[in-house]
C-alpha cells in the first residue's frame, strides 16, 4: 500500500512548471520528454532510497 506524501510549496511549484513545459511541447516530442522526465525522477527516488539504506547501515555499525 502506498503512503501519502506531503509536498512543499516549492516542490508543487516545480511540478507545475514541469507540467507547463511538457504541455507546451509539440505533441510529437512530448512523449520522449515525458519518458526522460520520468527516468530522471525515478533516478532521484532511487538515490534517496540508497542514501537512506546507507544511513541505516552506518547507524547499525555505530550501535544507533
């Protein structure tokens, strides 16, 4: 089950800017831009998970 995530005003503004940019693209280029955007976001999320995992491992080593 997916949990709800609260977004900051800055994150929401960035999302709105991204959506406006994508909507302004010619339709024949929009799909590729959306695919690249999704890949970028997935990479950022993976990095966040990797950092969290590393922090947990380092905390376990330190006895935290």
